[in-house]
């Protein structure tokens, strides 16, 4: 009987939250969702009166890279709001050298620089793997951070280019060569002329590569 009372007392005590414990609980929920991409500076409980008991249901109202960050804590019969002061990890691309207007971009032209920011503009969210499909729309000075506003799509094939032509049927793949009759970007459809003179339509799947459509 004494052991049971001790257990019940310990169980009850564990769920009598202090403001500090509840703030730490919210921080763990944030880390669980966003992992190493977020750094929580502090959690501010707006209307905490110490009456929440048990484990609350937590609803996070926040997105990667955005300043707005709230947590809603639903206890039995009580609902509380917390403001989350957080920093987001951003991987930015810094130019290694002066890049001229019209120059084809590539990952080799940039260093990846990590910063912690309150908010990350979408203009800065650039995957190095996609650079090969873009050119500089203006001069990019050495040391500057790359933004989408200074990038423009680069055609993956140009009119008159000799391109690799891929024919697929089930598990069978045949490769050949042809001439593009159009300017095309990745994902777009162009006309191609095979070495035998046959006209086909295909989707551009990579720079200089066209997959024939059925």
C-alpha cells in the first residue's frame, strides 16, 4: 500500500508543470519536428497560470525559415499559447569569384556558408544541384550571396544542338543522337530530328538530353 501511494505521489508530482519545465517541453517538440535546422532562444508562455495538469497536446504553428512561431498547448479544460523565439539554419551560396552576366552557373562557383537567421527569404533558398539550369542575369561580384533575383533559366538545349536522344519502352532503353529543332528548358517538350531524318517530339530531361515521348 505504501509503495502504491509513493507511485501515485510521484506520478502526480511529475505532471505539476513549472513554467521552465513547460518551456523546455515545447522546445523539445520544436527540435523533434525541425531537428538541427532550428535553434530555440527562448519560449514565452503568454497566459500560463500553472493550472495545466497532465501531458498537453501541442500544436506547432511555425514553418522553416519564418519568423512567426507559436505553440498551442491543450490541457484538459485549459489552452495556453507560447511564443517561440527561434533562429533557422540557412545554407547560403557565396561567390568564389566575379561571375559575369550570362555566365552559366554551377556549384563549383560558390562556397556554402552557414548562417543562423530569424527569417530566411525564399530568394536565398537555392539548392546547388539546380544551378546548372541557370545563368547569371547580371554581374555577380566575388563574395556576394547568391539570390534567385540574379539568376535566369538557361536553355538545356538550343536550336541546332546535337542532343542525346533516349527511347524507353518498359525496361528497354535505347540511346541515339538527333538535332534539336527548338530551344528548350528542362521539363519542356521540343521537336527533334533523328540522324535518319525522322521528326519526333521529346521532353528535355537534362542538359543536352531529350527523352522521346510516346
